[in-house]
C-alpha cells in the first residue's frame, strides 16, 4: 500500500512551534524550546528559512503526514505536542 501524498498545510506552522530543537541554529543560538515559535516563523506562519541552507536539518528532514498533521493546524499542534512530550528522555525506558 502506498501512502497518499500529503502536502504541508499553508498557514499551519505547528512544526515550527511544538518541537524542541536542542542544537543551536541561525537566529536561535540556544536552540528552540518545545512550544516556542521559531524566530523564523513568519506572519503567514511559514518558514522564513525554508530554502535557506541555514535551516536546521531536523526541519529539512520533517515530512508532513496525516498522522502528525491531522485535519487542521490546531490538530497538528496538539499531535506534535503529544509527540514532543512522549519523546522526552524521562519518558524513555
């Protein structure tokens, strides 16, 4: 079975808010705490570094998918927040 192609939802920005980024990157030398909007998230909730080589690898490698993006920007934010909480080291066994 082939997964349907899922396009990034314009104006969502959930992947630029929910996940934490532990490594320093351009504009955020201390990384990005979970739940904090990236400084490169623009007014239209798009990535200001999308085609920039300074865009973090974790962002470049993120692929939108219905399982994490849901049916709306609000659902995407909640799903990504849940994944962020579940992936914290204190939740690992």
